[in-house]
C-alpha cells in the first residue's frame, strides 16, 4: 500500500520571483530555469512551505565525476559553485531588505 506522507513542494509566487531575480543578478537571466521538470523525489522543505510561504531553489552544480548525482557515494561536490551560492544568498538578502 502506498502512503502519502510528504506534501508537494510548491513555491509561493512572490518568493519565487525574488529568488529568480537574485539568481539572475548573480548568474545572468539566461542561466535561470523558471519551470524545471517536476521531480518525484520527496523533500521535507515542503513541510516548511506549508507553514510559511517561500521558495525552494536548486543551485546548478553540474554532474559529478562519471555523471554521479546526489545521494551517490561517488558524488563529488563542485567546490567552484560555493562562491556562486554565497553570492546568491547575499543578493537575496539585499533584495529582501531593500
């Protein structure tokens, strides 16, 4: 029997626009994927979004060595993306506090 235990992860429209704006400022509008292919993976961040509207984003990290993706013991995180991620969060805070 299949039991539904995780809610859908649904971004709030205003938060989604703010997140996309911050990402575009950091990486360029051409790098933003506004409507990615839905994933059937469970994400517990959905529980947080049920309590406080917000936005869940993916930071493009590229495929790992030999194409290994997350949750694979051979996955190798792309350290070069750390500055992009930190810049994104700083820009998001700037926009939210403006």
